[in-house]
C-alpha cells in the first residue's frame, strides 16, 4: 500500500512544492491552467447529471421488471468496463470526425463534435455511464417493488411514487454512484485524449494539461495540477467510505 499509494502521492505533492508556494500559485494562475480546470468542471457538470438520470432509469427498468432484452441491456451498461477508453474515443472520431460517417454532414451545418466540447462530453458520458446504474441495480433488486406498488394502490402517481418512495430508498446509493461518476469524469484521460485534439486553452482537460506540461518539461506546473487532481481523488475516497457505510446501513435496515 505504501509503495503503490502513499509514495506516489508524496512524490506528487513534494514535486509540486519543490519551488515553494509562489511557484504553485503561478502555475495555477496560468490562463491555460484556468481553462483546463474550467473545462474539466464543465464536462463533469454535464456528464454527471445526465448519467444520474439515465443510470437511474436503467437501474429502475432492470431492478423492477422482467422483459425481453433485459440481459442485453445489463450487458450494454457494463460494456464501457470492458472496452478500452482509447477505443471508445476512436469510435467517436470515426463517427463524427471530418472523414467519419456523419462528419461531412456536420461540417456542412457548421456543427463541431470531435476536437470540441461536445466530443469531450460524449467520450466522458460513455466511460462513466455504468457507475450510477451499477450502484443502484443490486439495491433496487434487493428492495423489490412492494412499497411502490402499495403507493400506487393508494392513489399515488408515477412521479409522486418516485419522489416519496423510490428516491428516499435509493438516495445514498445514488449519491455513491454519482460520486464515482464525477471522480471518473474529472480524471478521464484515454477517451478524451483521442477526441480532444490537444488544443491548449480549448480542449485540454486537467489530465491532458498535466501530460502537456510534463512533455514540455514544466515540472512544477504538471505536478501542481496533478496534486489538485490527487486532492480531488482523496476527497472522493473519503466521501466514498462514508457513503459505503450509509448504503450498507440502509441495506441492513431494509433486510
């Protein structure tokens, strides 16, 4: 654990602070750094709510119903876990790139997907989609639909049942999935690297910006942004442990 986790973190923070706090502040004050941080937050702000809604809907379908194609839907949800992020990014390029299937039509209508913000969102949505659904499916299968059926029998509508029965029962698992989704969205490298085009100030997210600085031998800047990402990862880890306890306690109470 020390070799794989503690030592790398120590190296990152030591290198970031090797020239003092002034160098760290200067690195974060760079316009490209601000652009990378802002772009990362924007991608996460779009990706996480979208995956929260779609993941909840998919988990509700799988956890509550039996229908033809249910196994296929479960397999498709887990597909991003088995496909390399680089391959998924390449697929978006083949679909929406200048020489892709839809690229010429998009160019004629002045729409840019690849090497622009929409491409970053598409790539990130794909690789992060399973987290919310996979956090909810086991819990919803264990809980069953008896409470929802009782609410409907008493006259509650669909949205009312979801807000007052379903959502309170899955809220901690949903937050757990959202947390993991957000962490992966901000730290994703492979898929966004393919679709970004590595345009400084425009399509470089924080992980890509770290790579660009490292390749330019700007060590302090690279390790400073990497330290910022590491701090986000540590906060995510702490929140994950708290939510795991909440989810486990909720399952025991339901049992």
